[in-house]
C-alpha cells in the first residue's frame, strides 16, 4: 500500500495494520507483542488481534516464553514463518523466461530458465507460456516449501521438529507472482504493458489479466513491472550507501533503464520515465520504431552493437548469449571492428548519461545487462566524455559503475517487489484449514 495515500475504509485499514505487524517481524523478529506495539504505534489489544489473524494464516508462530529478568509475565517471542507464503518472479526476454521462487525471508529457493521461440507481436502466446511456468511452480510447491523450511532450520531462524517442518511446508502457497518485462507498465488493475517495441507489441497489452485468465484454481496475485525498474531498485539497495538517486541503463532485449529517487522508483506521469533507450543522442540519426530519430538503442542496443561488430548473422542464428560470448572474445583479442563498435556505443551512451544526469542530478549511473559485460571497453570513452562536466562541477561526484548484481538484477528486484507486496498485504495468504494452525 502506498504510504502517501493512506487507506480510509475499515478493510483497507486492517490490511495495512496486518502489514505493519508482519513487516516489523520480518525485519526485527523474533520479538514480543509489546515490542511490536511500541514499534508500530498500534494498541496492544489491536496487536493481539492482528497476531491471531496472521497466526491463523500460518504466517507467524509463538516461541516458548522467555524470562526477561523483570517482573511480570515472560514474553513469548513472535516469529515469521517464511515458508508459508512463497513469491515468484518471471523475467521475460526475447528468447527465454527466467524464473525464480523465494520465501518471505528473501531467500531464493528455486530457479529455472525456459526457452521460447515466440514470434514478435504474439502477447497471447506469451501469456500462455508464462501461465504454464506458474502452473509448474504451483505443482512443485510442497517440494519448494520443504526446502525453505529446511533452510530456515539449518540457519537457526526456526526451531521445530522435522515433522513440523514437513507438515507446514506442505501448506506453502504461492502468494504473488511478479512478471518483469521490457516496456512501460501502467498502474491499472490489468497491469497493462503500454508498449513493448522489442517484442513487437505496439499497442497496450493487458498482460496481467491475460495471464490470470489462464490460471485455474486458487491463483496467486499477479503483478507486472518494468524489468529495468525492478533491476534499478535492486541495484540501489545493493549499493548499500547514502546515495539518494540512481539511474540504471541496461542492455538486454533492447536498452532499458530505471530511476530511483530517495529510495523509490520514479515512473513519471504515464509509467515511461527511466526509458533511456529512446533518448535521442543525435539530431538527424536513423528513424527508430518509437517515432523519433537517433535514439540511444540504435547505437548502443545489443542488435546495433552486434551488427557493427559483424556478428549479426551469429545473433540471428544462435541468439544473443552466443553473439555476446563471441563479441567478448573478439574484444579481448583486440579486434578492430569489435573495438570500434564498442567505441561508437560508448560515445552515444555518454550523450545519454550527460542528458539524464543534468536533468535528474543522480549520484550514480549503473550500467547493467550486456553493458556490464562491455564495461571495460565502454568506460574509457564514457569517462573521457564526462571529464568536462566533472571539471565544471566537481562537487557532483557522479559515479558510473557496472551493475553489482549482474544478470540476476531483474530477478532479484522482481522477487523483492513481490516479497514487499505480500508483507505489506498479508490478506492475500488464505487462512490455514481449521485445526492446522501453528503452535501457540
């Protein structure tokens, strides 16, 4: 729930309060009720009722009472059960669906890569493929849940018998799925992808709705996010310092990006903020599918770089991973054509970085995806082009770095989005069957 728009109806207020309690326990547990009440500002009686609700959903349990050394009843610490609600991320690329599952503690438990050969402009076929992957995850939930419970026990985060773990893990539910793909995404209930030129989707596609319709039974909540926004937020947290603003520019299917300001993704008025691939970097450059000319993607996008390096046939024959592996080999050998392709890409990238940072005053520019692989060859030209701006305003301290999370940035970010959503609204997790609650 958006803290800037607090809920007004009683059901929404209760969901918010459930989230306050669960998030505190996820971040600071195990703790007693009195500590939860003090930290959240909720009345002790309200905390007791909310804890009962969360326990009935299988999300919390009480440990044995601990002596505090003071007068009064000893506290019974409350503890999150991470394996009860699992979350999944599905990253959509032009060649694969990359999938990962994590528990509410944020530990990645399962991952897979599923190849697809879908033609551009086939969103319904893509929805079929995504729904098929989600159905596979749901079928594997008992096995994945046991893995989560076992991991928690081995780390000392939970102390139960093997039988307790097996019983509770069998009740793991897939609470939320986040689909991450290139293209701006609206904030409507259907999670509409507004446009995705790299996939041939030139009109809005209600992707979340399409996927949800293909799932049968008790389906998880579905979200769709821009893949680069997910990666940008993950990279922001991975930096682990006092940066207030970060811009991610990444090469994957095309050129995407995300903007994080004061710890929050900035998407603009229509969800298209942070799309550097379509920043014009030359006035009279070639025409782009977006309707403009001279866009960054036409010089620094994977297809443009592979073509300039003489690897277009390799790209079309074997895919981007194989083409990139060959490009890196050529670069290490000092191949002139490959080096020229990267220099051209770097010059265009420098123009975009100068424009973006002048507008947003960000502390960090992070280069992700294939740009991180190419960073050693991009960096000299980029640094040279930024030297004048740095000399003029040396106090800005702009940093340009490769992504810390590598190829996993999008999955990590999407899983984090899903985890935070469940912790903020635990009502998506159904109550356990009568008589099957956790020990109290």
